[in-house]
C-alpha cells in the first residue's frame, strides 16, 4: 500500500484544516505533510497512523493500491 497524496489533501480540506494545523495535530513537520500531499514522499507507518488519527479516518481512505497489491482486501487484482 502506498499513500495517495491527493486523497490525503482532500481529507484534510474536507475537515477545513490547513497543512500547519494538520501537522500540529499529528505531531509532524509541515514540510512532511506538504511532501506527502504532493507525492514527493511516502510516510512511514507511524507517521501515516498519526496523520489519519488526526483526521479521524482509516488509513485505507488515503491508500493507493498498486495492481500487484490488489485492492487492500487481500485479493489480487484481476
């Protein structure tokens, strides 16, 4: 699984949060949020957990599944 930065941005914007506000709630740097949202960086699991908890969403909501990984249900894509 990898994170789709655009999905993370939309989740943040739906909650009317700025990048600095999300970063403060999640305990990460603003630059980290920016890089993830712009697809320049993939977060480590603990960072992803903090971001999604700060947004009140499941990690699967910001997931981008590769064809080899299937859809996150444990089933390979056909």
